[in-house]
């Protein structure tokens, strides 16, 4: 850089002091503008979502195809911007040093130029341009696309060199080529869903289903299973007639079959294989029991669904770390985690919407399912997964019908209790003007 500064001094030295100063100041202003251009372009180009670029291209927006072309290789784009910005800033520092050297010593000129240029670039070449780009991402990205493309052509030798060098360094340091991938993040899709609902393009039910899709690969068997307390099963010693009666009474088309208790499930019996067997009504179930799977409660449902499909199993047993049966999961349970509750004709809906601010839910309904339809965001903790579990957790004791738990301004009133089990809870959202209360209290 010292050689460049010497050449600057020699150039301006051939001019009058006023002329040299004018040329130098004009150069600094131009370079400062270029610094702001590169800084703002970096923010605009990398903040503009890929799906939005594709939409702009489809709409025929001016400059959209150029932006799409540049974003196809984000690594090359980043190198172009950084090379251009650094060259501009170095040139500014050198010219400023040359100008100051006309009236100061070399050391004083370097010191003054370093601090002076840094302050000016920080304000007018970085902060202000980037703030503008953040507020005008889309329009500014379209505006700077072609100038950036031109910059890549002008700086081609340097861009290619540093592009290859940085890729090599990235590989040697164990990095990946993720920056090369054009993708849409989950956050961007969630923003699209919210925007679509607010603009009336997506209905509330569609939004809820899309949200459940996002949660699908994070959902585990324990969250969708029918808990042990609600499982209807038959012993292996039962007769065909006993099993048919149990199916009819429970309303289930298949039941687990156990050896001595629910911790020793040996398989599943299906109603369709038993009906019409009047001549075998008193026969043992042994000949009708189909093999089932035992899976840990922590197994992700996407993997479980794939395994059930491959093994052609429609009901599995969920066990804990000690091998104790926690519940059962059917293919219907997994499908319902995405599409919502599938009800039989005689089933009550687990979430009844009373009015805009009130819903009545089964205690066994998951917290996430409730959050999809109410205005309050109930927490989801490791200690509980259902509304009943949330109420027990906040109260810290057994509760009775009529008790109310208040959380974030919302009231959760226990409507029905069967012994120690909470069956129904009424949830009332707070009034819009009511301040949110983050501490939960229990009242009789």
C-alpha cells in the first residue's frame, strides 16, 4: 500500500494544491459511494428469500433474472462483493493518506487517514447503506443486480482467484458446500404460511395442518399414542366371542392381546378376521393373533410410520426404558398428527369451539394441538404433553372439577374429573386489553 500512496502523492504533486485536493476529494466521494454500494448490495442480495426471487422472475420484474442468476452461486456473489468492497476501502485509505501527506508528515498522514477513513466508512459506507438495504431489500436487490454483475466481469481475475482459494480453505477446514445450495428454510415457509393466512389465501384449518406437517419429524411416539389407561385389550386365553364383544363395546377394529398383563403384549387381533366365525365362537384366539412391534416411546413418528408401512403393521406397542407398556400407536394416530382428529360418527370432538374466546377440550389433547386454535401459547415441557398434564403441573397437586388455573391471562377451568384423571377443560382466552400474566396461579 505504501507504493500506491507514493504514486498518489506523485500524481497530485504534478497538479496545483487546489486541483490536487479537488481531484482527491472527488475520488474519495466516488469511492465512498462504491463502498456503500457493495455494503448495501451484500445485505439486499442475501436477505432476499429465494422463493421471493422466483416470484419476481415469474412476474417479469426488471432485474429479477439477474438477481436469480447471481444467487445461483452465492459463494461467487459473496466473493465479488468482498473483493470490490475491500479494494474500494484500501483505495480510499491510500488517497486520503496521499492528500494529508501534502500538509502533514508521513506518519501523521497515515494515522489521520486510518482513523478518519474508518469513521467515515463505518457511517456512510457501512451503517447507513446497510440500514437502507434492510428496509428496502427487494427493490434495492433488483437495482444492484446488474451493477454487481458488471463488477464481477471487471474484477473477474481477482474474483476467480479468491473464489477458488476460499473454497479450498473451506474444504480444508472441514466446511461444507451448504452455501452453494439454493433452498427455502423452514422459517421462510412459516412466514409464507402466516402471510397467506393474514391475506386470506390460506384458511385457518390449512394453516393448522401445515404447522402439524412441520412438527411431524419432531414428534415422538409418546406424543401420539393412546395411553395405557385408555387401552382396551384382551387376554390370550379369551375366546373369539370374547374378543368380538370387546371390539364392539370399545368401538375398535383391532385390540392388543396380552399374555398375563399389558406389559406382556404378544400381538394384535383384528375384528375382520373374527366376524362370521360362529362355529369358532368358543375357540382360543391363538390362531388369530397377528405379530406386532414394540417400539420405544422416544421413536420419531416419521420413522415409525415408515417401519409400520414396510412391515404392514397397523398397531404397535409403545414401551418405556424399563420395558413397561406405555400405550399403543396406530396408523390412524400418526395420520391424525398431520391432518387432525379423525372422528367416528359417535365420537365427541376433542376440541369444541364455544365462541371466539372459549374452547372446551379433552384432557388428553396435546398442548400443541390446543395452541393451534387458542390465542394463548401454552408451554410444552418434558414433564407433560397434554392439557391435563399442564394443569397438574401448574397446580402441583390433584385438582377437582370447578378449579381454575390462570396462565398468561387465559383461564383453564377443569370441567370434569374421573377420580384422579382430568377429562375436560374449558380454556378462555384473555380479553384483548387484558395484560398477560406470566405467572400461573390456582384458585378454587
